[in-house]
C-alpha cells in the first residue's frame, strides 16, 4: 500500500485518460481552441506518465548498474516514442512525421540534453571525465544508422522502396544485435567509468578506484525483489496508459492544428520532447553530480536507440500497410545532423567535457529550434 501511495502522481494520467475517452467527441465539437487545450492537457498527462515510467526504469537501472542501467532508461523512452508514433501514423499523420521525429530526437538528445548537461556540469565542476570509448562507439553507430535509413533513401527509386525497407529492417536489427552484445558483453567496459571515491576534503581529481559506481538512487527507494516486480508492473501499466492518452491526443491535435499552417516539425518536436522529458532530468542530475558517463550513455544511447529501433518498427508498419513513409532527410536536416555528429566526434574524443563543449552543442540545439520555427 505504501508503494501504491507513492504512485499518486499516476492518478493524473489515469484521470486524464478517463476524461479523454468520455469527453473526446464533446471537445471536438467545441472547436479548434478546445481541441488544442485538450491536446495540451493530454500532453502534460503523458509527460507525467512517462516520467513515472522513467523513474521505475531508473530504479531497475540502479539495481543492475551500467551499462545495463542506461540501456533500460533509453529503451523505456524509445518504447514510449514508438508507441506514440505508431498511433499518430495510424490516425493519418504526415508521411514525414517519422523522419522529423527521429531527426528531432537526435537534435534534442545530443545537442539539447548533452549540450545543456555538459554546460551546467562544466560550469559547476570544470572538466568532467568519462570513458571516451563510449562516445566514439555511439557516434559511429549513429552515423551509420542514420546514413542507411535517412540519407540513402533519397536515392532509392519509388517503385523499389519495399526492397530497401526490408534491407533497412535487417540492417538495423543486425547493427543493434551486435551493439547490444558488445554493450552487455565483452566490451561493456566501453560504457562505464570508475568514478573516484571522494572524502569531504578531496577534489574531483582523486585517482579512481577499480570498481565503477552507478548513478545514485533516491534514498527512499528499496531494492528488494518485490520492488523490482512492482517497478516492472508500473512500467507496463504506464506504457499502456500512455498509449490510450496518445490515441486521443493525436485526434485532438490534428483537429486543433487543422488549417492553422503550423509546421509539421512542431508535432515531431512534441513527440520527441515527450519521450525525452524524463531523460533530461536524469541527465542534468547526473551532470550536476559530476557523473558525465551517465550523461553520455543517456544522450548518445537515446539517439542511437531512437534511430536503430524506431526505424525497423516503422518500416515494418509501412510494409504492412503498403504506404511508405518519407524517410530521406531534407538538405537542411542532413547538414544539421552532419555538423552535430562532427562536433560530437571532436568533443567526445578526449575523455573529458567542459562548458565550452557543452555550449557548442547547445547553440546547435538553439539553431535547430530556430530552423523549426522557420519551417525548415
């Protein structure tokens, strides 16, 4: 009962889902303004639900430690994103929504989350160490996955898209299978860092011990088998609840934005932001605690998971429905991704981040937002 009381925040999305299912048609009949207000309320409820899902994913992550921990965090966020995307595409959203959402997620994860975390962490701690093998590995995997799935499709004839979709699904599965084996197997040390154990009068430059430490878990949480099962149950329930909310939110948003001329990228940014909201808080907490390895794993891992897991699921849906999505990025998007990955390759090459490196990524994120408002 005490654990159920701790989940009182879940009442917000639960009540929102009940109201949404009961009042959906009434809100639609009330006009565009009411639809937009209703969609905004459901987005807020989805964010609350996704944060509870991420909270319990963080509990599980703490139990297993890195790199398994951050993998659980990123996979939970991607599951929410894929679910929302699948529902919105089923409701007849723009054929570019999948592409724009993946692009937005990469910009948000690498430039937004990593940039802001490195900036704030650098201002507080100076240079923050991490395992540079992780940054290099994530970077080349993201470049390869985005090149295959979002650049090459520009050159694929329209009458042969099914063949390339099948190839893309196989390539993404093969890449992720090998990456997963490496991340949790023989090369798991790529994604962990031996943080120093500091006494109150010691500096952050104390020599590291041999045992990696994980991101601290809130003191109130206990980690018995019963709490593990409870966390899994909350995650599953939360994902289902988010799916119900997303279904109604998609309908209300389409009705509210119809005829307004709002850029399609706005919806994509919203979807990416919903799934990334819990990751932002987790990454900022880690950066302020001088745990930059967790930030790199979250930001770069979320970007990779978004591309390498979202693409095959959505391509499979396209093959099933016979309706292809527009996956090839625009020249502006390709340029922004190239600049981002080059900047990340340079900044994540020496095993330490600082405020200047964080600022470069955060300026790129501001540029992405500006371009989105310009409709580019």
